[in-house]
C-alpha cells in the first residue's frame, strides 16, 4: 500500500501544474522555463549583465531604480522589456506602473517608455520596453560599449508597498544588408474589416509570454475567471495587418457595473506594447476592440506614434486578455465566456533583408507561416497538446498502478499460502 500511495503521489505530481489549482483561483504568471534569476542593482557599479536572446526573472521594489548592464556592439538594434507582475489581491491605482529606459555610460537616455494600469485597476502583468537603436534619425547611443537597462515603479503612495515580480527579455535586431527608406509609410488601409462570425474553436490562452498559445485568423473561445490573464500569439509576416476583438459573454446572475473589467492589449515580438482597449461589464455582453493598425513594415519604426512604430517587426505578436478581479465582487468567482476574433489582412511581402541573425534566432520572423489563411481546429495546438499529455500520463499512470496492485496481490497470496 505504501508503494501504491507513493506512485499515486508521483502521478499527481506529474500532472500539469494548473490541475493542482483550486477552482476559481487565477493561474499565476508563467515565467519562461529557461529564465535565469538575477537581482537588480541599486547602482550601475554592481549591475548584472543581460545578454540579448535570454530571459530573466527578477524583482522590482516599490521605490527606487534598479539597474542591469548591457554590452552592445555598434551595428545591432537592441530591445529590452520588463513585465511586472503584482501579486494577486494587491492594490494598484490607475497611474501606477513601470518605466523602462536604456541609458549610455554618461547617463543619457537612448529611449524610455512608461506603462500604467489606467482604467483597469486590477493587478495583472504589464510590460514596458525601451531600445538602443542605430539610426541616422537618432544619432545618440550609436557607439559600441556599456549601456544600462533601468527599471522603476511609477505612481502614487496609495498602491501596495510589496515588491513586484519581473520577467526581463532582451533581443537584438541586426542591421540591413542595404539601407532602405528612412520615413514611415504615409498612407495605409485604416478601415475596419467585417468581423468574423461562426462558432468559436476552444483555445484557452497561456499564462505568460513564453507559454502564449498560437492562434491564426479565426474565432477562438475560452472561459476566463476574474483576475486571470490569457496570452495568445499570432504570427505575422511582413505586409500583414492584424485586427482583434475580445468579447465577454453575458452573465445569468449578479448585479452592478465593473469599470475597466475587460482589457485587450497587443504586444510586438519584442514584447513592446503596441495598443490596448478596455470596456466595462454590467452583466450583458461587452467587447473590446483594437483600433486598425498599419501593415507590418520595417519603416514603421520611423513613425512618431507608438502604435504605428510598434508594428516594425515580422514575428509573433501577442494578444493579452485580462478580466479584472473586481468582476468577482459583482458576478462571482465563476468563469465567464470569452470570445477572441482575429482577422489577418494585407498581403505577405518579402522581408527587408537582414545582414545577420537576430537574438534569439527567429524572433523577428513568422516561421514561414502565412497567417492569412482561415483558422483550422488544430491551429492553437496548446490545448490539444495538453490533452494528449494528460491522456498519455493517465494511461501510463493507470497501467503502473494496475501492475503494482497485481504484484501486491500475488505477494499477499503467497504470504497466506505460507502460513
């Protein structure tokens, strides 16, 4: 019996981690499996070096700046992002958030961005990015040498004083083989297409950037609990346009209005925020739609608007859906039906022609996938793979337990016969 009990415990441990969570408990953020833990320094002298192509786990205190070191060449563009994860149940205000910047050895800023919780005042992952770019339009920070990634909290003293977990990501983009246009496209199709209809294919999102579930054009459905965040990724080749809408279904019970209940945000392959949309919830169906964006083009980086310049890479773009924890106060902890409508427009175009390889390799490529085709039931893959693993694990565990029970029965019979 001890052996059987041990095997059952091992079998339980082998199940996906989500299976061990209590019903209604939001799944915590899933860090990249290969993320290395590093400590942010309070000054540049002790700053730990970050390598483009790698992912790191760190922590952000409630006040003060923390520093990380970057050793960069004079030819590649380098992008760094920080995803801040407040603990579930913590307090955040609308103007709370994070600021990420890249500075040179003289303390001059190469670039910086600030992201805040705004109307959706619910603890959830938020990401900000910054860059060191080699560009004639941005002559500062062009030389090789030591640079620093600086991360800090912004906001008011009303937020919870606890530290936030951080996931740091660094990527490098090689220079072009031949120089091209140095200005953003002046015109592009900004009309909203006809929304997709039809039954949604079940596809539960991942719990972090690294575990984001891949989807293409189509209608996707899931059940989402208050306080939970889903991550999806859509591969986009050069020339493609992305349109996305998140819809929250009606509730059979509850009462009241949750302001900033549903948030849909779009992040580029470097995890930089491109745009987001949010809506309230009063028990009836509601939707949040990303405004039309330009086709993916290298020249978009020269635009003044962040939402246009963010569409500068081919690769996987991330759709992040969050349902505010406040919804549970008015409509209970149970999940609500979520529908994600994804349309991919435009025409695939050849890439700009890089002179080298990015780090990590392939981050600014769509993997040869043309996302403009209609979605198929196996497009996401994440849920099907999980079910396959679960089925195999169940069959394997059941077989082992039956074998052990059989051996135990034989041993018991032999002992009885020997008495």
